[in-house]
C-alpha cells in the first residue's frame, strides 16, 4: 500500500502521519475542528498536506465532476425499496462505468502505458465526486420516500453529503460526517474492499468496475457491517440493563455472562492493532465534547472501562481494546442517522478515497496483474506437517 500503513501500536498512518496528526494538520471547514476528508484524499494522492487554497480548488473541482446522468438516477429510482442500499450502490457504480475515461481510452487504443495513471486519476476524481450524490439518492429513496435534497455547491464534499442526507441540518452533524469520512478513508491494502479494488484494477479494469467490486466486498458481514452490529449490541445491552445507570461492576458481570454463553462482544479487538484503536479515541474525544450525556455514549464509556479486563482474563485475546466500530454507530445515531442498513454505504463513501488513491498509484507504478499461486488440499496438508 503506497498510501497508508497499519502499525500495531500507532494504528493507521496516512503517508506516515498518525490520524491524530492528520486531524490536527489537515485544513478544516470554516469554524470546524475536524480535518476535511477531501484534504486527506489530497494527502493520500500526493504525500503533501494541502493548503486551504488547494482544498478549496479541489472542492470546486469535485463539485464540477459530481453530475450523475439522468439514466443512472432513473435506474436507482426504479429499484424496489427492499433492495439493500449496498446492492443499489454497486449497481449505481456500474451504471456510471460507461463514462469511464480510462475504459474508453483503453478500448479506443489511444492510451499509452505511461499514461494509465492519468486516466485512472481522472476517473478517481469523478467517482469520488459522484459518491455523495449517488449514495444520498439511495438513502432518500429507501428511507424518505424519494424526497430528495439538492446538492449545495457552497459546501465542502462531506458537509454537502451530510446536507443531502437531510437527517440533521446542524453544523455538528456535518462535523461528525467529516470526522467519520476522514477516519475511514484508508486502511492499507490488505482489507477486503481495498484488496478487491486493487485486484480487479490489476486486470486494467477501470476504477468504476474496480470499486464496484470493492463495494461488494465491503457489503460482507465480516467487513463492513461491524459498526451496525456494535450499535445493535449497545442497544440490546441498554435494554437488558432495564433502565439502570450502567456501572463498571454491572458491565463487568454482563460481559462475563455474555462470554459464558458463547457469544462475542463486538467492537473489541483487532487483527493487527495491539492497543486502543486511535480512530476510537478520536471519536470518543469528539463525543465527549459534543454529546457527553448521550445514553449510548455513556454506556460505551463504561464498556471501555469494564470489558478489556474481562477479555484479558480469558487469556485468549491478543488485543482486548475497543476498535473504531465500538463508537461509529453511536456517533451517527446521536444526530439522527439511525438507519442501520445504510451505515455500510457511509463507509463506502469514505473508503472510496483510499481505494481510488491506491488505484492511481498502482497504475503509476505499473504494477502487474495479480495472480496468487493455487494449492490443492494435499499441498496444504504437507505444508501444515512441515514436509
């Protein structure tokens, strides 16, 4: 991964900068405290922190590129409301594919290998620009009976997305949307959505084909659904407490009982990290400043104190600390975005930044088609036995 690396102790770094550093250094919306996600896109692409003027120019460029063809809107509008939002998103991306500059130039035979990255960049910018409009359209169709809110070109990329969702018109909701999209923008190249996008792109499939495939991977329960599962667990826990104010002692016993029943406590642990996820900490600080008395946030705070020691005591958990999913859904629902089936779509809007930046660099470096070696069961058995 050229754009980000996951360190077990520092967490994800964008071009060598921790997320705390990114949040501090990246340009912000007027009066805001959160690093803009489109500024992180600039950083991932260029390895440079953009100036305020450069971010403004990027925002204007993204607005110019954001138009969705009428036939794509019509296709999305005609889908039954029970089609999952992630299915609609993958279909929408494929419907946008005919306008791919990379795909059309390759078919016409006019593109040199040394120019692959330039056409990939053109598509990457346009796809990122279109994501908020496409996904907001899906949201308003499914959950608000097709009553849409027009795009506002005066707003930043993430602020406009929050505006078009229409669940909360406050600046605070725009800020939490900016924060979510910045924190989830990239997570090196090994996760399912990033690796799938890279794999499909390695066949010189254009960015629309590639990210549509990545979105299908993100839709899997083991990848993109974790934040809504954590929110559901918190809600269920709150209900089971019967209105009692949560305490560390109470949640310690609850966690022990949960594990004794053979159940998993979502939102804790990570395949690589060996400390509390910095993305969790940044969200926790935001919540503590903006909605400290939210009942689910207060419960999540007690879980932060109670659950890690219980997991540590089992001797089976390498990382008992909370990850980003432990709070993402809580932050969304506080501002009225409580449509849990849509949460993975918000994730996809964010992850488009990292996947597209990586795809541009893959074409720039001329990386070959990816073809892992296959092994049959006999070979795997021999390898396991050390023969």
